[in-house]
C-alpha cells in the first residue's frame, strides 16, 4: 500500500477512522473475552486460564494478555467501562491498573478520575488509594545474554619460536622484478615470468578452526521486598555460610536455601506409606497417597508439565501448581500404585476434572 500520495489532512482522517474502528473491535473482543473467562471452556481446550489461551494460542504478549483479561473482567462487572473505552476516554493500561481497586461503591468515581489520564497520573491515583507497600512488587526478569567476545584469529597469535617483541624481525629481501611492465600481475598472471631457479615456497597449512564456545548461561534478575524478620534470617544465614560463600553473594545464599527446601520437601514426600491391603479378596491401595517411586516415574513421563489433552489433541503446557491426579478416582477404585492411573495436572485442570467426574458421579447416584 503506497500512502505517500496522501495529503496530511487525508492521512490524519484515515488514522482517526482506523483508531475508532480499532476501539470498537477492541470492545467486541473484551465482551467475548469476558464471557470466555467466565466459562470453563479454556480448561476444556487444554489451557489453564484465558490468560494462557491468549498468550500460548493467540500469541499475545504477557502484558497485553493481562491487560485484556483484567479489562474484560472489570467490564463484565461494570459495563460502563466499555462505553468509555469505545470513546477513547479509557485505555487498557488504565483499566488494568485500577481494576483491583474497583468496588460497587467506588467504581463510578474511580473510573471518572481515570478518564483521559496519563499512565503516571493513574499510577499516582492508585498509589493514593492502595495500602502502603514497602517496595516494588515481586519480579523475576530474564536478562539478555552477554555479548560474545570476538575470537582472536590464529594468524595474529605469535608462534612459540618467533622473535621476542624487543627484537625486530628483519624484513624479507625484495627480489628484483624480471619485467618492467606496468600491467598488474593479478589481472594477467599468464604474463608473469617464471622463476625456475627458485623453488616455490611450501604452502602453509590452514589454521585449525577455533573450538565453539558453549552458550552463555541464562541469567535472571530477582526483585522482591521482605520484612525485617526475613532480613534477619538472611543475615544469620550469610554469616553461617561465610565459610562456603566468602563473597556472600545473594545468589549463592538464596540458591542454597532454595535447594535445601526442595530437597527437604522431596524427602518428606518419599516417607514410607502403606501401599496395599486386602479387602474382599482383592488387593487395592490402602490409601490414596501415591508412592514416591510412582511420583518420580510420572514426573519424568509427563515431562514436568500438565498432561491434560483437549479433544482436539492440544496439551496444556502449564508447569506451575502441578498436582498428581488419579485418572480413575481412588473413590471409584482407582489405584494409587499404578503409574498408568496417575498423571500430572495443573490445579485448574485438576479441579475441572474433579468437578466433571464427581458431578457426574453424584448425578448418577
């Protein structure tokens, strides 16, 4: 599309018309997204939430998805928000910032104050109405990889038997030219005279290619605030671990604490539990608790992520809030010592499956 022939007034007119169209389309999207968010449809499709559906299926960034979900939820409760968004008086950033503060008693005045305000003005408005906080919110941010260092060519590295830098290397003697022709020798090599008296110098072997460097380790920036009690624990841990971590780096101390916490939790889960009992001549699990070896096997088999499959074959990819789920519920005779009856599910899909199965169970008597 060539727009260079448009006048300034015509270009302004088109941009404003497209902006109005975009706002009306956005309002339509928010209406549908609010309805979708209120249903368990995303879980049935293999997504833990409408946020996961927007980011992992529709390709929205996390910030864009969060703003749309928050605005859709606010507009579902307070429909006047959609009218203001369609007019351009409110935007997604402003609504998503004030959404946690909206109540049935204050939403009219708060929305009115947020209209046509800049992001900083809305931030100040939210700060005035929010309870005081000690610092920024918790955040883990991936850092860009460090720039790769330029490798030094092998020809620039002096050989081991070369002359030291303090002793200049004599320049090679220049052979007299056999011809006074002014033609460039590299253009017409066949015109160059041959030197039968002097054998050609042997070609140097090509330098060995430099070994590929391993990819730099990914780094993350952690930001969080803590109470004075937590700070006291940190200082005590720093002093106790000084012999192991002389530099007292936060990464070393907190990383060691997290490693110990994970190991302790895994050790607690591996405690011995009764596995089978005899009931009516049949062997079945004595409890619904799952043995440690089953947990480890299922975790490796499912790859540490939710194993829910939607009807179209899409698999949920959540890795947080994972829970072990009985495919055939234990209350219906499902086994806890059979890896084929155990799977990893995220909390959202575990709850939706429980509601589906036990709702059906109750309905069937």
